[in-house]
């Protein structure tokens, strides 16, 4: 079974960091690590909208189910701080 990494990154409604998300997760995949990224896998790049409580519930469940957490922290984000905690 391949290890799983929860990948967190600053959320942007316009998906302006989609290429960055794709590039980082591609490197992880190339090294045998499956990834879960909320923006990509749960919110489907903005096609699915969840209220904050449900989003955090899903996020924490995905973090708990992962072998490792990878956070891209070059931009400040309240959600990233919560995920890191």
C-alpha cells in the first residue's frame, strides 16, 4: 500500500495556484506517494462548495487518515495554521 500525504496550500477561489498544486503533487506521486488535496479532490477546483464546519470536518478526517502532512506555507493562511496545528 502506498503512503498517503495530505497536501495543504493557501486556498485561492480563482485557483491561481493550480499549476503549483499539480506540480508539487506530481513530484509526490512520482515518488510513490498518493496525495489528498482539498481544493482538488473535495472542492473539485471550486465546483463543490462546503460550509466551513463541514470543510474542517473533512479536512481533519483526511489529515488523520494520512501518513504524512505536507504544507506549502509561502503564503499566510488561517486554514494552513489550523491544519498545521
